[in-house]
């Protein structure tokens, strides 16, 4: 059997390339629910969102969402502290400590 190598990289001959990781899969809603922690019902509601709908693909009756597009979409909902809460907590702690000091 005569097998010719497919590629040569820095002196190493490879007879095949195996990709073992799916980089950016399309997920059905049930798999996306498992990945995201959201229910399938909530994800279906998000597909119909008026101001910020979840990007999706519909093939026949099957709804698919690309994982990278979901990650980008959900990032818009990230909650960030603006520092006011931290300042308020620090102020309360200072007051409590001052009252406890004889």
C-alpha cells in the first residue's frame, strides 16, 4: 500500500489531520439550554425579543444557534458594578467600625 503524506511541518510528516474539537458548533435549543443555564422556554422567548432577539437559524422546523453568536448576544446582558455600591458598603463599614471603637 503506497500512502503519500498529506503535509510536512518542520520536518514532521503527517499522513492525516484530525480535528478533535468542534470550534463553533450550531446548538439546538436543548443543548443551548444546557450550555447557558437558561430554560428552553426562556430561549424561545429570547428568539422573539423585540429589541435584542437571539440570533438563530431555522432549518426545517429545527432552531439552531451558533455558540459564538450566543456568547456575543448574552454579553450585552452583563451586569457591572459602577462603584457606587462598593463606596456605599465601605461607608457603612466605616460607620459601624467607628461606633464599635471606644
